C-alpha cells in the first residue's frame, strides 16, 4: 500500500517547530491521513534547524516507495541555471551558494536585479519567485540541506526532474497556496481569530468533500494550529495524492522547462 506524505517546510532557525509532516495511505481509492506531526517529533530531531533537517532527510530516505510532496521550489528559473540538466545543478548547489544571502544575491545579479518566476510558477499562480524575500531561505535550505544530499547519495528520485526508480521515494513540489487557488479557497486562514479558525474548518470540510479522510484524533490538532502549518501539511498531502494523475499522464513532463525548472503539482 503506497504511502502519501505532505511536508510543510521551513528554513527558519527553529524549523523543527514550524515544519509539519502529514502521512497518509490510499484506502478504498481515498486518501486517509493517519499521522500529522511537527518536524521536531521525528526521531533524533529537535526545534533546531540543522538537527531537524538531518532528521527529515533520514525520514525521507526510509520512506520506501512513498510519494512525498514538499512545499518549497525544487528548481530555479532556467535563466539562473548554468548547467544543462537539473541533476548536475542540484549536486553542485552547496558549492555555489554558501549562505541564503549568497544565494539570493547571486540570483538577483544573474537576473539583472529582476525577480524571475518559473513557467510553472506563472501557470499555477504561485505567490512568489523562488528567491523572493519571503521565500529564499526556504528555497535555500530545502535545496542545500535536503534535496542536494539526497540526490548526491541517490536515495530518492525527484519528479519530473529525474526518472522514477523502483523502490525509491519519489519527491515532488507542491504549493498549498496554488492548491487553494485551484479550489477557489484562497482565504485568510492563518491566525488566532475566530474567523481564521472558521476558515481552517471550511478548508478542511472542502477537502473532506473531495475525498480526504483524516483520523479523528488529528482534526482538533490541525484546526487549532493558529499558524496554519499543520493544515498546510494536510493540503500538501492532498495535492500529492492528486499528483498521481499528472504523473501517470505525463503532464508534468509536457514542457522542456518542467524538466529543468521543476513543476508544481497543484
């Protein structure tokens, strides 16, 4: 039985507190989420970013044939990639950019001080460029500390940027904001107010109507999280579950740009 995993990522110093991971399985052709935890709850993890991201890598390595959705950019606009293919680019990423600030500065320099988006960002109405002020640390730590090490030791395959391999976890890029826009539910749901909690409940009910099942003990946890990160991991898992169609039909490889810039499975 294939597992479906959604990861709401963070590049913050206390990443273990902000990262949430939803783990589900397909049951009777529906997605059942039976686990939703903070990154700090992973084995050998903590709130500290370095330790949490090491634990996240170990979790992904051990995921078998799971399909895993991650909510940070897995590539950059083509104009910013010197390599002809994505795999050499991601292998060399840590050597090119020592810090998040180096990464953002280099992107702006190469882009002539412009904030470029990828083809998939435009198509899925993703809110930000991969090196936008609000996203660049997430992009950097996701690529530098998670994706690059996993690709270098061939622990995973990243779709549609690499061919799938039997038995290896398949990683894809998702964007909760893009998924909510597709569902016409892009509403304010992050915060402590009654209205924002009700918005989280509305999103949850909409996902339920589309076929998502959530273990009963998890619903209060997801709705009570005022920052919306727990709910984002559930949305990430739902987008990952839906991505099976695009993968099966080859939609995610239909354009050359997807195979080097990446593709958002919304």
